[in-house]
């Protein structure tokens, strides 16, 4: 049985976005890199991208993430949204030479924004990418509820 056309188009776009991200990251790295490691934290209206390039001598450099990678990650997050699961909160894209890559998605754990973002962004994100109540992580539910009631966060 073949996949519906929508799923095929979605899968094709997913693969295109992953290639765009990888190409942009490789283009931003200096010659002689050993690993490229991008961490993306995204909520509706705010994003943080951290890119580290590890060189063959084990030194590393913080590199400004290319805008093309950031744009592709924003689109990727929208594309991957599932009503039963929500949208991922952070992702890690790792490339090893010559071009082998892995990407990991975090749907449930606090991405630990530094500095912390206002809870209103998380509330807006949950409104834009809703999840069933049982799929909302406890930390996210507590953060939003404490912001609504004006109570300070407790860990």
C-alpha cells in the first residue's frame, strides 16, 4: 500500500530541510572540522541557536549559526508538529565527516533556556502547537500555571 500523497510530500520536505540545515552548517564551519554540533531551542516567537565546531586538533570554536539553518529549523518544527504530541522544544543536529549526520528532537524536557525566557512565550507556543493535557510535560504545565497565578517558580 502506498503512502498518501500528503505524507510523501511531507517526508520529501522533511528530507530537504535536513539537507538544507546540514549544507548551511558545513558551509559555516572552518576547514578541518571534526564535528559540527548545533543545538536549537525554539518556542513561538523566540529561538536560540548554539553552534559549536570541533576541529581535528580537538579545539573548538563557537560559530554564528547561519541564518539559512535557523530558517530551515523553524520550518522543520512546523512541519513535524503532531496534535497528539505537540511540537519539539529543542533539537540537536550533529555532523561527523564527511557528511554523516544525526538529529535528535526533544518534545518533553525543559530545554533550559539561558537566560530563561518569559513563560508567556511557552504559553503562546502551547496555544500555537496544542497538545492533549496528558502530553503536556509537568514542568511546562507548572511554569505556565505559576505565570498565570503570579507565583514564583519552585524547583
